[in-house]
C-alpha cells in the first residue's frame, strides 16, 4: 500500500452524508497486490464486491445486518480514479459554494432514489464531472 485516504462525503466537514465511511487505498501494483490485500479484509469480516473498475475501484464493504458502514476502494495510486477521489474531496473542503450545491443535490437525489443506491450514485456523476473539469462554473 502506498497511501490511504478518507474520501467520500464523511471526509468533508459539514456535508450531509449517509453513515458510510469511504476509504481509498492507493496501491502501487494493482494486478500484483490486489488478491493479497482483499484476502486480509475478507478474513476480518469485510465482503468482497469485486472490481467495479471506474465506478469505485476494487470494492470491499463492511456490513452489519445488511447495512453498509464502510466502503474500501482499492485503486492504483496516482491513476485517474485515485486523483478523482482526492481532487473532488478537496474541492468540496475548500469551496463553500460547491459544498452547498453538492449538499442540495445529494438531498434531492436521496429522496428521489431512496432505495436505489446505483441510480443515486450515477445521478451525481454529471455534477462531479463538472466540478472536476471546471469548478468555477459550478
């Protein structure tokens, strides 16, 4: 492992969030190290959700009574997904206007897609991409 970062909504003070901690683990050699890393988490009670590719990296989750509490995203350190996680988090932390707009969007989408996790996540993509590409217009 090269780096571990707290990402996602719980990593941004003042942002509304589901009670799920998102952790990004950046590793040097994704193909060589992924099996060993995943096995350590699985032995410690995490569920292996497999490689989600650009939709979250290799995903491992912690659940209790079918309620997720932790998402571990294993990605290649320095690759696009790693950079997206950190850049978006930092833009939210450093720009109150973006934070307020994103919070409002999350509230609207959480009502609209209350029981549809994937649709909720996909619906945020356009906003996230606009922030990453040109946050001044957000």
